């Protein structure tokens, strides 16, 4: 396999980093410092997120979009010339 190009590094570090932040980082914060999940009198779980679900999903979607753009770039450019 060839050495990673700049596009590969962007995909790995930025896209992968955003995915790790969204899934692992924010998930760990929710587990450690998040609100409890009390049950109402109707038996429904009331979930109050420490970090909004919209922000968390936006971070993860941004990571996937960056990885997708890098993949499209790699397909458009083709294999490296020797």
C-alpha cells in the first residue's frame, strides 16, 4: 500500500476524529456526568441529555460527510501514478 496522501490524512484525522468525538467522547461524558433517567408515573423513561442529541448527531454526520468526500476525491483522482 502506498503512503497516505494529504486527502487520506484529512479523512483519517478530521473525519475519524469527529466520529470518535461524537460516539465515544460525548457518550463517555453522558455516562459520567449525564442526567439520570427517571421513570414517570406512566412508566415512560424521561431522558435529559447533557449534550443535545442534535449536536451529537451533527458532529457524527460531519465526520461521515468528510470521509465520504475524501472517498469521492479518491475515486475521481484514481490510483497514484508511479
